[in-house]
C-alpha cells in the first residue's frame, strides 16, 4: 500500500506517520515526492481495516497495489477433479453438464439422466432447491430431489451437481452431490460463500445478472479464502436493455476470465438466452471462445417442464451439441486457450 501525505509536512510529521504504521505492525519507508510526500507500506495490509491508515494524521489518500484477488489470480494451472474420472479446466477436454432445471419426479429424472449419459454429456445437473421470483412457482422437491440425484448417479455413473441457497441446504446437499452450485441470485451471499469455502466439494459459481467480472472474481475469492480452491466460474448472461433474449450472454467474459485466472470457466447458454432455438449456436460460440464446458437444461418433454420450459432442449438436441463441442474443441486442441498457461493481469 502507498500512503500519499499532505503537502508541506515536515520531517518530524512524516516520521510520526511512519511510527504510527509501525505500531500497526507494518514496515514503512518514506519518500519525498515532487508534490506530496509518499510512504510505502509493506506487509499483508488486508489484515487490518483501511481506515486505520487513512485516519492517521497527515495522510491525504491511500493507493492500494498488488492483486485484489490474490488466491483467484495465483491458483495453480491444473484441472479440477470432480468425480468418476471427470475433470474440468486446464488440460482437460471441454465437457457438457446437462439435466432438468428442476427435479420433478424420480421417474422423470432417471429417464433424463439416461438420455444425458447416452448423449455423451459428462455430468448431470438438477435443481432440488429452486429460487423463484414468484413464491407460487414450483420451488423444488428439496432433499427428496437430492436423493433422486444420488440414485441417478448410481444408475448412470454421471457425477451430479445441484444448487444450494442456504447453509442449511449446504449441509444436506454435501451428502448427495459431487459438485455444489451457487446460483446467480446468491453470488453476493457472502455467508454462504464462506461456508462453501470450508467444504471439500468443487463449487460451480454463477455470475449474478448485474455483476461485473471483478464482482465474480471477488465472490470466488470468498470461497477460496475458506480453503476451497476447486471453484468453477460460470457465465450465465447479464441483464441489459435487450428484451428478445432472457439475458445477454457475455462471451467476452470467457476470454477475460481466462486472462485473469486459471480457474475453469463454463457457460450456461440456457439462462444466457432463455430461448431453446439459440442454445446450440451459443454453445458453439462459447467453446470457440475458450470455455471449459457448458451447463445446459434438457428435458424429455420440454413443453411439460415445471420450470424454464422455454429454454429446455430435447435429448436429441443435446446429442448434437455434445458432438459440436467435441469437434470445435478438436480444432483448438493445440491453442493457448485450451493447453497453455494464461498470462495473469490485474483485476
């Protein structure tokens, strides 16, 4: 951290500033600048509130240097192991995660899981707890849905992922799933993020609808600060003035995130567009942009889906997308986006 001091401070006043910083437990070195005196502070300044520096007599302003998300920016460049041989990230081929928006019944889920397996997708998704804008909409089967997910994993061998919205749900879900999902509405739920950080399971973190890229990385930092480095970032569309699509799928975020961190990045074209007729095109574009995978909503009978029917695709359409992913990833197999370490830059 750099402290810019007030103009005209004398040597004794500057020395007092340095002494105050040292009393806080940090090393400090003063430099007489052309306009204002400057003090360089070294040490982990994140361990104390910033106002302890700004309130020192003679300090005009603070300038923070160094990474704002040190764990996110310095994470090892290695794939994340999920379960049953499935990996995500550096060195691994892009994968497709697919399944229903909501788990509606055991029969429905097992049928869909079989279709997901046959399509070539590598993981099964399914909502047990659903955050809904209207309290009258279907909000999931809860623990029962998680039990159905575990049964589907036994039947198909597919690792499963489901969303949690509270610490109480987290404790239950950890018994049944292979990967936790933090949805867009909970990206700013810092207590939940911190709790997930203490878990050992991989975490799929979705970008909030109005979140900046920096906001998303800060949320990931919360999780990693707790000790869990197995974080997968997900671009799922942001809110703009456009009304033709449900959200605006920000594929530039994929390239940006890949330049800022080594964490895997996947794309959700289902929520990103809200239109089943656009999902295949956006899936292709996402993989070409360097995404490590896709998460897609699929249903045996999309028109009868109890939630998000407009964006659910059929198993046949999913099979085509999985084939697209394999072909496009093959074209870029030797490209830096898929096989070489990225160059980190400040957030």
